[in-house]
C-alpha cells in the first residue's frame, strides 16, 4: 500500500503539517507587507540627503586630498 505525503507513521503529523501550512498562509503576506514597507522607508530616507549636498561634501574631500598630496609631493597639483 502506498503512503501519501501526509501519511507518515508518527501520530499527529497530519495535524502539525496542516497547522504549519495555515501559519505560512497567514504569516507570509504579513512578512511581504513588512518587507515592502521597509523598502519604501529606505527609499524615502535615501532621498532626504540631496545630491547637491553629497557633491559638495565629495568636492571638499577631494580638495583636502589634493592639499594633502601637494604638501607631501612638493608639486602644486600632485603630478610628476
């Protein structure tokens, strides 16, 4: 005689598997909603810093690095 997937020799296996399936069906949509909400929040928070501010900060860092390299090399632009 053949056994189906839920006919395992341990008593209560069918019930446990059904409970797990119900939990998956109920919990999976909630997890998806939470993940989507977190993704949207990350996108909104990423836009809080404007590109101009980031560009200005990077330009300041480049200037600092150029000044640092020119003081160590002895050449004004850091080139040989």
